[in-house]
C-alpha cells in the first residue's frame, strides 16, 4: 500500500509539473512567435515608404520611415506590378532569388488572393498593397525567425527534460518524507492488530479449552466442574478489559473520545484516587507516601483525569519491589500543576524509556506476565494526557527509581 501511494504521489507530481511547464513554455513560445510576427509585419509596412509611390499625377513626396531600425535588421524586398500585372519591377537589392524563382514567388502570392500571408515553401511573409495604377508586394525573409523559433523550442524541450528530471528527484524525496508518518502509522497499526490478536488469542484459547472440558462432562454437576467455569470467568473478564482498552484507544485515535472540560479540583481528585490504594499497597507489603498540595485547580474532564491517576498508581504498585516505597506528589509551579508518581524498584533501561507509551510495549515480558498486564495502561495514560492538553514523561535510575511526571496547565 505504501509503495503504491509513493508511486501515485510521484506520478501526480510529475503530471502536474509537466502540465505547468508545458503551459508556461507554450505561452513563452506563443509570445515569441507573436512578437516576431508583429516585427515582421512592421518591417513590411515600413518597406512601402522606401520609395515614392508611382502615381501619374500630383507631386507626392516620399514619406520617410518613422523608424528604420527594423528595416536595417530585417531582410525585406518589394515587387511592383503594373495594373495589368504583366510588368514586374523589383525594388531592393537584398535578394538572392533568380528571375524564374521570383516569378514563382509572386505567382504563389497572387494565387492565395490574400492581402497578407506566409509562403511556407519559400520561408517568406508577404504584404500586398494595391493602388489604382499598380500593385506592390512586400516580402520578408522568415529564415531568421524560423531559426529563432526552432532554437527556442529546442531549448524549451531541453529545459523541460531537465526540469522534469529534477522534479522526479524532488518528488522521490518528498514522497519518502511526506509519507514517512503515514508509513509509521501504517506499521504501527499492523503491529497493533497483530498484538491485539495475540493478546485475545490466549484468553480465547483458555475459554475454548475449558468449554471443551465442560462439554465432555455434560452429565456432571456444576459444583464438580466449578473451577473450569471460574477459569472461563477470569479469562472473559481479562478479555472484556482488553477489549474496552482497545476500544478506548481506537476512539481516541479517531477523536471520538472527546473530553468534557470543567473546573476540577486536582488536589481532591488525587486524594480520591490515593486513599483507596493505601489498603492495596499495605496488603502488598509496600509503603505509600504523598505530598499533595491543596486547592490546585485545572480545566479537565474529571472522570478521565481520575482514570489517568489510577493507571499511574496501579502501574507503580505493580512494579514496586517488596518493602519498596511509592511517592505521590502534586505541586504547583509557574502556572502549571505537576503530578508525579515515583516507585522504587529495578530501573528501566534507557533504550526502553522512549517506547513505554507505545501500545503492547513491554520492557520486561516476564514481569508483565506476572502482573497480568497487556501493555496498554501507559498508552491510555498518554492518550488521556493528550486529551487534557497536558504532557507526560518518564525518568528512571537506580538512585530514585521510576518517576512518571504529568504536567497540566493551570485553570485560568
């Protein structure tokens, strides 16, 4: 899929680039052709003023050209025909045609019966001016203009080839850069599905195995087979929790899990989650201490906020060594609330820290199996923190232990 998207991305970029270049080069060529056409027509118009009109009466002095620059640059010549078009007079000496060719050129011009046009075979543009007593035809040599247009088109083709090659390399780089987040997300999604399938496979296998045992003793009493039912219930409970966690993360990814913000007393929320854990920690032979400042308010969704606090407290209880200490802290600094949970125990290796909030990630597989987790708790904590516009991070070392830090903006 990613490869197809990259190819489609490159093809679309190349098509758009080719379209833009072709349109741009077309206008360049068209404007150049139009300019040359105008210049040649101006040269033809000015060529008529080089001579005195041949009129039988009246004294009409020669009209000097307004601008001789085009005449000096352009190769023009004139042919004057008598009123019966039998006598032909050549005007101008910048011509390389013999008399026979010149007659063919004039005849071709007269056959077209147009006041102006182009004789493609002879590379000439002509302009006809008729008077009462004569017909004069001005010709302009298009050889230089054709050479100019041919050179321009060749250059534009070479430029387009080079530009498209550059666009291809740029598109190739951009396709990798632009689709990298999508590729990462796609790989994470595939891994997520694989991990979820794996986690669901275990409880389903246990449930099916216990169901087979029950069906094989269909005549026995429920009391005698109660342990198999208990196993089924335990695994079904685990699977129910896993499915709920997966559903929460899926909704969070799709932005369907929208928090309802209100002014929340964060201090009270921490105490409400902290107090029930005292019994749990005591039964596990661990120590629970706290430093919770009072009357700290933030804007948050209270239910999700408590879910976040419970996840971090539960995680600390799972990974604290026997007789180890758990410290819960809530402080206020510079318009921000800092909630931290520290547990003593084996530190987490530095290479694992950036991945702790990834779904199904386990820094220690054996300890996870012992605690019965699926590796989704911290992913949910990260999702909730993002929903509440906070930030979560983790540090771990041998001196202090593992500390999870959640920073919330203060309520204004």
